[in-house]
C-alpha cells in the first residue's frame, strides 16, 4: 500500500472490510457488483486510497451479511478510538 492520507483507524477499517470480504468468499468484483459499483472502487478503499462514509459502510456491511454496528464494534477492538481530553481538563 502506498502512502495514505487517512488515519490509523481508517486504515484499520479498510483492512477489516477487506478481510470480511474475503471471509465471505467474495472477490472485489463480486462485492462491487452487489453494491452497484465497479471493482476499482473496492480496490481503492481496501488500499486506503478512498475513505468511506457511513452510508457506504452500511451497504457493504449488508452485502457481507452484517451490520455497520458490528463492523464498528470489531474496528474498536482492533483500533480503539483515540481518547480525547477528559471532561475535567480545561480547554
């Protein structure tokens, strides 16, 4: 993968969705067809060259037989969100 402009979590999401696609026994072209896109679209997000929005993750998750909630839950396990300042810290 080349240099990505996206966060660690976005990269982890791309890797997770790629693994989920493979686990479902789908090629990039098959997944792309089922979500109404072309194969380069799937390649680009799996390579970290395209960032997905929630509606796109919803559609991919549905085709993979899961939910966005489950995908994000798994993402939280492998790449926990960065913690922001605590409520007691002053801005």
